[in-house]
């Protein structure tokens, strides 16, 4: 059984570990990237991990249009002492702290070093610059928050064609 360290104690030059089983999946990775490759042997490769995104756009309108972008979100968890089905969820928050989307996914945990990967292809409309947050939950308990800084730049010249 995989156990987590909950306390350390030192007594007469001896180190004692007080351990307890984990109560939620163990997060090994959570990030945004351009794409995720999964090889035949199950090895995962993340391509171009990002935490900043610059988007140039053209418009004659005074308001910023909804500008879609595509990224992939990868969540990797390990079982530890857990076995069974778990619900993971991703909540996306805008710079004004408004939740714009929640996506849920079931994973099967089989104990010890066994784990699960959640590869989520996102297409998200952006209406403004700022710091967006991607919150990862397991059974409604926050595991981590991943930031993405988006910078929108309005270009005054129209692109030339031809």
C-alpha cells in the first residue's frame, strides 16, 4: 500500500515517520500544451508546454470579438492507496474570476503506481487579456490550479492578401 508522510519526529537520533494512506489521487502533472502524443507502449509526450499565449487580431469593431484558440490540457494522476472510479473535473476561470466552463471525466484507479491520464482538447473563446486559471478537482476537492496569461493585441493594419 502506498502511504503519504503526515509527520516527522526525531528522538535520540532516530527519525520516525508517521504515515497515512492518501485520500485523493496523487497529482503527477497538470499543464497546457499544444498537443499530446500517446505512443503504442503508452508513453505520453507533451509538445510545447505553455503558460502564456499571445493572440493578434484584426477588427474594425470597437469591442473585442470572441477569439477562439485551441490548446490541450493534460492531467496525470497516480493511485497510491486508492482503488476505484474517481471523478476529475476542470473549471476554467477568467481574469474576473468568472467560471466559463466545467468539464468532468471519470478515471479508474488500480492502486500503487498505477495511474490515469486525462487528455482534454480545448477550444475556448477569449474576449480579453489577463490571467486565466484552470482548476483541477478530484471529487470536488481542489488538486491544483494552472495559470495561463493571455495577451490580445489589436492590429491596426489589415493583413495583405496575395
